[in-house]
C-alpha cells in the first residue's frame, strides 16, 4: 500500500497548479488546501491506479482510504471517494462505521454528499434493514452534517425510497435554521418527485417546512406543469 500511496502522491503532485489551487480554496471558503487539479484531470490521472488496484480485502481497502483522508490536500479525499465509488459493490455493512466517521472529519458538502448517498447509501440499499437505524441515529445527532446525511441517504433509491421515513426525517428537522439541512430536504424531495410528484406536492402543501426546502422540492413539479 505504501508504494501505491507514494506513486499516487507523485502523480498528482506533478500536476499541481498553485494558481488554480488558490481559486479552489477560495471557493471552499478557504477551509481546505488544494493541489489545484480539476475533477476531469483528477479522474484521468487516477484511471490506471484504479484499473491496476488489486483487491486484498475490505480491511486493506479501508486502510488505503484512511491514509488518503489524512493527506493535507483536498483532492486526496476526492481520490478516496473515487476508489470507494469504483469498489462499493465489494463493501459490506461492516465498513459503515468507517465511512460514517468520515462524515464528521473535515466536513463539507463535497465529501458528505459523496459518502452518504453514494457509498453508505449503496451499502444500505443492499442491506435495507439498516436504513431506519442509521437515519434515526443521524437525524438525532447534534452535528448537522449527520442530519443532512440522514435526509439524503436515499437519494439513489428511486422507487425503493421509503417516503414515509423521508417525510418523518424532514419534519423532525423542519425547524432547523441550517442551510445545508434545509437544502438537503429540498434536494431529497426534488429527487423523489421524479418518481411520485403528487406525493411530494401533497406533503409540501400539507406541512410546514422551510421555504427553501419547499421551493427546491417543487422545482421539477412546477417545470412540468
């Protein structure tokens, strides 16, 4: 693994762009350092590493992700997520605590929105009995990133979405003043409106939810009218 990390770092540091890095850092409110590598370039550089990666088990894979997450530039967290997306079908519920811990580490929407619906969400979709347990735990957290994660966990579930659960989660945080929680509610409603627009409209009409969430949830419905 150490040789893989060394090669990864060398490949990406060779493409560093300090001017672009400053712009990327500013876009993220100066919270994180960047190499200055745009997403398409990052994915192109990473292709051979993912293609040649030899799966040695979940524990070894998580060790790789854990190390990547500790590196100072934000791109290495994106690389950890890229690896996770590629190998998510090999991941089991036993890996959820690790990914759950990442939600609260140097949190921002760029990492949280990858971890919750795309990594943990896919694991839960294959192990549906874990869905309510996780959502209940997260929605009750004082950390609003976990609250957001609970609401967007089912984003990719489409017709398998438990809409009763989603409605309950949104209502439990309907008094939140946090932008990222309100935005998550609107996003989740908008996504489900692709499946059942009437149910989403009825929910918004009959309940007091933040105007941002309602507006986002109705966006596709209003477009189709």
